[in-house]
C-alpha cells in the first residue's frame, strides 16, 4: 500500500528563522499528487475531512480571491487537519554527524497578524 512519504523539508546551511519558516511554508503549500490523494481517500471519512480542511485554509488565509482557492488543489497542509500550529523546533546531531531540525505540530488556532 502507498504511504505519504514526502521526505524532509529542504533548508540551506545555517538557516535564519525566516528562511526556516519559509521553507516549512513552501513544503506544506505543495499541492498533493494524484497518488497522495488516492492514499488519503482510501479511508472513506478522509474525503470530507480533506474538503473541510481546504475550506478552512481558504477562509482563514490571505489568498481568497474570487473563489480561486476553493477550487484550487489540495495541499499538504490540508492533510494536517487541526495540527497546524508549530509547537517548536529542535536541532539534533545524528550518529553520522548530520545536523537535523525537527519541528513539532499540534492542534490549535493559527494566529493571524
């Protein structure tokens, strides 16, 4: 069975907080592929949840113009459901000396500024 295997969020060396958050945003804004949609929709209730997540993203976002986003593609962020708040980022050095950043997501309201 297919799994969602999107890989890691690409960031450069020594990223600033702005570069890091922009990379996370770009990663989660990526449209779902046909195989991603097939996997998500393989669970019956996910179709409705995915549609609701897209609607919520559009209504709470900044880019609602003439209903374009309502009809636009599903995005990776739509699969997160209510887990759209960043709870923190931590740096870890792996056994092979590689630096890895982990970010934790959790439920909560997304602030608007």
